[in-house]
C-alpha cells in the first residue's frame, strides 16, 4: 500500500504481468487449437472436394439420364395420347355403327346386369325408364311380362320367365324368336364371352315372318288349285276320250268307203289331226292323274322283248321316212317274261324311242336291254334299259331342264320340233312310280342316251328263249353296213356255237369263196345293191347254204323272195325268239316260208312346199303364206282354192324372207311360231329390205295361236299390219285377201 492508501504499484505490475502471461499461454493454446482445427478443416475440405468432384460427375450423369428419360417420357406420353385418341375414335365409330343398325345390340356383365345397349335394343321396351344400364336380365324379364310387351300366348308368366332365364344358363344358347306387343318378331342370338359377359343381338325378322306366312298362304292356295285342276282333268278322262275316239273311229270308217281323192285327203287329215290331238290329251290326262295320285299300275305277266318290238314297229313309218336305222340289243342271257304293267312300260318306251326318232335325222336309234338278278336269289330282276341315238343332242345347260313340265330345249316360239313338253316329265314320274330311276347323258351335236332302271319279278314258269343246238351249222356270215347290227348278230350267233364272219357290203361278201360258210344272214339293203339281188348273185355263183334276209317291211319286197333264193325272212327289229326259231327250223327239211306281207301303212298326203308354181301372169294376186305345219298349209290352201290367186308356201321364216325377194307377193300371211326364224323376225327382215330398196310396203297379216292379252301389241310392234288368230276361218281369210288386194286385181275365179 502507498501512503496515499492505494494499491502497491509493484503488486499491480506483478499482477498485470501474471495476467499477461496467462493470456499469452491461453493465446498459444488457442493458436495450437486453431492450427489443429485448420489442419483438420483442410483435410476435411480436401476430402469434401474429392467428394464434390465425384458427386458432380454423378450429378452430370443423372442430369444426362434425366434428360433422356424426359425425352422418352414425352414420346410415350405423345404415343399414349395418340392411342387414346384412336381408341376413342374407334369406340365412337363402333357405337355409331351400333346405333345405326336397325337390329338391337346389348351387353350384360357376368352378374347379368345390362351394361350397354343401342337405341334399337332399348326401343323394344317402349321407353320404360326402369330398363336401363344396371338392370338385371331377370328384372327385364319380369318387367316385359308385367307391362305386356311380349306375347307369351297362354303360357304361365312365371313359367315363361323361368324358361327364358334357364336358356341363358345353357352351354349352347339356341336362337329364340319372340313376338312383341306391336306384332313385331324379334330373333334373339345370345352368346357368352370368355370373361363372363353376355352379348345379345335382337334381329327384327318381322318382314321375313310375314313373307313366309304369305308364301305359305300362296303355296296352300296354289296346291289347292293344282289339286282341283288335277282332280278335274283326271275325272274328265272318260268324257274327253269318248268323243275323240268317235272322231277318230268315224274318220277311219270314212276312209274305208269309196271316196274321191279330195274326200280321202280330207278324211285322212281329220284322222291324223285327231290322233295327234288324242296324244296331247292323253299326255295331259296322264300327267294330271299322276299329280292327283290317281294313276295306279296294273301288273300282269308280259313279254318285255315283244313289248319293245311292238313299239319299234309302231315307229317304223317315221324311221323309214327319215332313212335311219332302228335297232334292238336284248341281252342274250336275259329272260324275256316278267310281271309288270305292260301298258305303262310301253308308254315309257314310246316316249323315249319317239323322242330319239324325232330328234335324229341320220344314223341310228338303238334300244339296249341288260339286267342282273337280285343277289338274295329271289325272282326279282334288275333291268337296265337305254335308248341311244345319233341325233342333235342336248346342250349341257339344258339337260336338267328337259324333265320339267311343258319344257322343250328350244324356245316355244322358235322351235323346230312340236310336242307338249310333257312326255319326259310323265316318263320320269312313271319310272319313279315303278320304283326306278331315269337319267340322261348327251353331247350336243353327237347324240343322246336316255336310260332307266326298274326291278321286275320274273314270270314264274315262263320259258326263256334258248339257242337251238343245230349240229349241222358251224359257221355263219353276217352282211350289214351297221357296225352295231353286225355286233349284235355276231354275239347272238356265237352263243349258238357258230363261228361268225362279218362283212359291211355285198362287194365284200361276194369276194369270199362260195360255200365257205354254213349260214348267211344279210340285211335287205346292203350298200351297193339290193338284198334280193345279192341273194340272187350268191345263188348264181353256187351258194347252197341257207340264206336269211333281214327286212323291216317284208310286204314291200318285189316279187316272191323264195323264188329268188331266200330261205327265210327275219322281221326287223329282230326278236331273239324269232332268230332262234328260224335257225332251229333250218335243221328240219321244211319249205322256206315268208311271213304274211304287212299292209303298207297309210301315209297322209301333204302339200308340197310350194303349192302352186309361180306364174308370169300379172293378172293373178300373188299370196305368200309362211306356215311350218303341213296340215295347216293344206287347210289354208283348201280355204282359198276358189280364189283366183297365185299361192306359195314357206316352211319357216328364213324361207319366207327368200320367197319375198323371189316371188314379190302382193300380200303375206305370216305364222308367228316357226322354226329357224319366227314370224316376227322374218317380218323385220322384210321391212329392212323394203327400207333399203325403196320397195312399197307389203301388207303382212299374222296367223297365230297366241291370243293372250298383250300378244297383239307385241306382234304389231314387229312391223305386222294385221292380226288373225287360230283356228283359221275360211270367211276371215277370204275377206282379208279381198281387203288387201291391190286395185285392179280381182280375186274372183273365172
């Protein structure tokens, strides 16, 4: 302490020095701590810097990947947006299509709740708000029954609902047609999808149902009318046939009386036209009986080979007129007697053979009969009968057409061959009535083959023609130009144990050495000579063996065949029984016999194609009549025979056009239905010639059986001036000729 009483200065300085030393030591300590901290901080900073570098590189990588992902995300988002737009567009189009269709469409989920439905489907419920998406199928069934929206008839409502609900539970849900309250018919087609949804289509088939009902009514009326028509025609059979038989019978009797040439021509024309009409009536009546199921078969024992021969003999006049060959090939091992309806079998054969002859202009028509017995050993025989021809054939697209009713291959107004078109239809039904089958094979321009199969029982106890066992005959010579005839005779003679030689002509036969064969069979018209002349030539050179002559018309042979060396005559077509009998008789010393000559078949005279030769006289009215039917030509000529006219006939439209240019008629009577060229086409050709040459218009009057409403307008449109319907009347024809005669020309005779 000082004297002033204050602290001691030295003590203060010592205290300050101690304090400074403590501060320096503290500073040094802190400096060391700071240095250590700085060193640690530097090391940490260095580590952190290294980490920052690494993290910076990673961040750059992340930024790069993020940029890439951002680009991909943008593309995905764009694609997703595009796909959503396309899906929305497709859904909109699908829904618009579903809304457009008139049929209903709906989808139910697995719980049978309505999910979606188009307006057509909802329209069935007449706007009921309770039927909407969410409603169950069971709810809909109950509502439509309660509201009377469905016609369930007399069925119990609960039973109907149960049946409808049970239908949905089936594995295969069958279509169902429901009648609605407003007379509409809806057909439901339901199908369950794989996820359990039910897709339902409601098709409006009202028009279809109504059309089917209308067709059913029309069919019922048509069948009723057809039955009435068929029953009427079938019942009228006797009434129609009686007067026709009277007409034909009296015409026959008239032909047997003393008549002038003209009267005989008239009577034979009546008879021929009546027979033609009777054939047509028979076809119509038979067909009507079949349709009315009133035609029954009348089985009885008969000889099939002889039945066929009888039909062939009936066709002989037509065959001879055409110059074609008619042949029969009956299986040598086949029996001839059976039990069946010979009348109906004859009708079948007449139709088939008649058609073959009608459509064959050259070559041959052959009927072939084969058959086999039943495998069970019964007396039933399966027969296979074919009719082959070398005629015009049938186009491939017309083969199925020919068996139809009233059908013919050619057009009805431009046809060359007449007929009702019922023959094959009747034949097919008769064969079917016998339990058989009818068919046809044809090549246009080459020919046709009609055949049928039937099964007939054998006639018990009937003998089958058997070949004679003639020990004196070893060899035979057949002379015939037809290959088929030679083949048939070769087979038949070979069956008798003969060695057969065949020759085509008399020249070939005469080239063989005489007496080189035991038997000679020759056709009566071998190529190059006459049959009798050939027989005489064979005898003259020393032929001593029997000579048989095949002849279609023995009564037309000149002279006595026996006096010219013929041993016996065989009637063509050749019956197997007759052949066996004639050859069997050769082993016995019998005089050669000739069958009784058959009277020649009456042939109805027909007018020539040109009735009167053209005349140079300008005073006569020139009349051209185009008519293909010869009888109608005759009728027309007789109607106008008292008129002073120059008449010429044309057989078809083509001849009419040619005659117009050559004959230069003042008037033309034109039949409409003619072959090759019909009357309308011929008229058009004539009008074209007039227009091109400047010739005056020639009056043309139609003669036609087409008298239905509208026919006259159609005919007149072809350029025809006048119109007369058939049957023709003499007064109408004569009046028309006088009316159309040019001034200055008189048609009065004398």
